[in-house]
C-alpha cells in the first residue's frame, strides 16, 4: 500500500489502462461478431451460428485459431520492419483510445477522484490526430517489408489513400474547433450543452452538417473500409498489404482496423453528436424530463427479459441454457443502475456508448450495402469533391464566427 | 532522480541512437524510420517542457505527414540498398575537421552555459505551460510576417510541383 499512497496518479492510471484494455479487447472481438452478424442479416444469411449459441463464442475461437496457426515469415522479407509493422499498427490504434473521455463524472478509485478518461490533455484532439496520423506507417511498412508484389501495391495504395483523406478528415473537424474554441474534449462537448427552442440539442451536427458528412466519409476511407477498402481489395490484390502476414500478426492488423473504427466513431460522437450529453432537456428534480435518468436501467432490464424469453424459446440447447443466465445478469446490472450513487455516473457513458454503437452500426451497414470504388474514382472523389467541400465548410464557419464576434 | 529526468534521459538516448541509425542504415526505409524515431523522441522532449501543442504538431507534421511522404516516395521508387563508398576525398579532408570543430564548439557552449546557469543559482526557469491561445496570439501579432512569408514559400513550392508535373504529361 505504501507505493499506492506515494504514486496515486500512476497507480490509478495503470488500473484504468488495465480495465480499458480489457474492455477494448473484448469490444474488438465482439465487434467482429457483430459485423458478421449484421452483414449476414443484410445478405439474408445466418452468419456465425455454431460456436456457442448464435456464434457468441466465435471471436474466442478465432482468437485461439490465430494463436495456434503457423507463423510464416517470408524469407525475402525485411525482418525488422516486417515484425515492427503489425505492432506499430495495433499499438498506435490502441493509444488513440487513451485520449477519449467517455463521461463527465469523476469516480473514486482507491480514494482518488479520477475522470473517465485515461489521459486528459488540453490539446487532446490534436494529440489524437497526431497519433492516428502515424497509423499509416503500419500499413505502408507492412506492404513494403513483405517484399512481394501484391502487398507492395496494397501498401502504396493505402499510403496514398490515407494521406489524401487525412487532409479532408482534419479540415472537416476544424469547423467544430472554431465554434468551440478549444482542443480539449471536455470543452468541445461542454460547448454543445443546452438546447435550441428548449428541445433541439445544440450538437455540432446541426451547424456543422457539411463537416459531419465530410468527416464520416473521410473516416471510412481512413480506416480502409468498404467502400474505400482498396488497400486490401480481395478481388484485385489477394489481401493487399497484409497478404504475407499469417497467424497472430494478421490478427493484429485486423484488431488495429477495428480499433481505428472505434476511435473514429468515438471522435465523431465527441465532436458532432454531443459526446456524453443526453438529447433530452436536463433532468432537474421535478422536471418532466426526470425519467430519462432511468433509461440505462430500463434498457438493460428490457434487454434482459428479451434474452430470457428468446433463450427459452430457442431450439439450440446451449442457447436455452446460456441466454436466460445472461438475461438475469442484465437485469441485475439494470437494477444496479437505479442506485442513487450509480445513476448519475452511468448517464454519460450510457449516451456516449450508445451513440458510438449507432455509428459503428452505420459503418457495418455501409459495408453491407455499398460496392467498392475504383482506384481513380477514389482519388478523384477525395481531392476534387471532399477536399473542396470541407474547405467551403471551413471558410463558411470562419466567416460566421468572425461576424458573430463583430456583432 | 525524478520521473521527468528519467524520461528526458531515455528520450535523449533514443533521439541520438535514431540519428546515428539514420546515417548508418543502408536501407533507405530504415533511415527514414530512424528519422521518425528522432522526431517522436523530440516531441516527448517538447512535452516535458510543457509545450503539448508543439509536441502534437511535431508528430502530426513531421512524423505523420512529411516522413510518411518520404517513406511513400522511397517505396514508389523502390530505392535499393545504398552503395557504401569509403569516405570521399572531400569528406576526409573537409568533413572530419569540420565535424570535430562543431562538436568542440557545442561542448564548449554547453559547458559554458551550464557554468553560468549554476552560478546564477535557482535562476533556471521551470517549464512554462504555453497554452494554444497564447501561441496563436504570438503567431498572429509578433510573428505574423515570418508566418505569412512561410505560407507564400509553401505556395511557391506547390506551384513549382504543379508546373513540373504538367511538363511531364
């Protein structure tokens, strides 16, 4: 305990990192499950079904499979860079998540009041962009170091694509920065508090709708996903930059891609969708909006009941056993959320994670719906349409801010 | 020894090792990566000085944009392993003495400066937390001329690149 009292910040940070890492790793694994299920649904298939009830243990099975596969390093590969690339990709993708706050409340850990973020920086946003801009290296180096044709082409394509779309991505965010006047995520979200005409939330998505569209498009391209997944276009390049990667290194690239997806969704939520703010007017005591405090609990309890009923009616024997137990756990957690000490803390993360989940669904939806771009179309779209659009948005926002300052 | 001191020493060592690697590596991509390492180590040093904005910009611009373009061009041209020429005559007779003079000069100024600092005991200013706001005010009032001149320089560079690219087509 002596060490704990001497370095409280360090110990609390390590605890937070450990918890966050565990949660994010689980989320990454189940994001793959979620994506496969939703895409299967869109394409009228079942998706993963046999490993665990409704394929719930599929991510675990995939992970174990990746761990036990033979790890082949091409003999002509540039060894150091080849080994470095997947680590770089995953480490940078996970580091960006450290800067994302998920709620306004501060909680008590080992007697230390601490915020719901691993690292709170006054220049958080720009630091996040700095770290994610390094993400290109993972892809580019993987393509180059494999010393093989398809990976090199994939690496070149993705570097070109990520450099091009990063410009639009960064510019589309500047409008929000101009309005909020700060790089601090807490200030940016704080600026979006309140409502127009007592009902419409003052989220940046309304004044910055153009910026939001630009951000969303550029973000899909940044994370190399359909319809912008040219770097790994299966039909043309085998698997693009990670063709020569096997075993867990291949899994690391995948995890990095999903972590990047989560990061850009979190960022979109913080910048455009009001972060952890509830869409309803504030729930002061006695106000008609007080019921929204019970939404997280209600959601969990309804979900739990649905799980119990669905599980009991299922034809799979393991679903019959597992789902009711999961349902009871959900109801228990839901009941926990009605406690007076838990309820105010849970509000921020509930809305934040809910919005992030919606954006992730949008991502998967886009993947299930849209065909892939052709390479020249991709470049033309980025430079000739998206970039001018985000520049127009920037100039217009700047004009409004200056005029408002004058008056 | 404080944590800040440990981080400082670690980053200093990494920066120097990266710089050495940049010169000694024979594979151009390895050289570029060493340079990235130097940039990142420098950014951490800026962080230690309390200049978080500068640190972020250092990584965003140098490591995240310029060096990515370097790596991209190296990959695109598929530059092979460098051929090592043992020191040319120019390097031997001019380079080595100049390098020695530079090192002596630097060591002298460091020692000299440190002596003066130690003499003025306690006058060493701690890290100043420069906010982004202060920085931008400085940039757009005191340093507005160099700032605008730099942007004109970059504009000229872009135009030059365009003219050269047009000629090819």
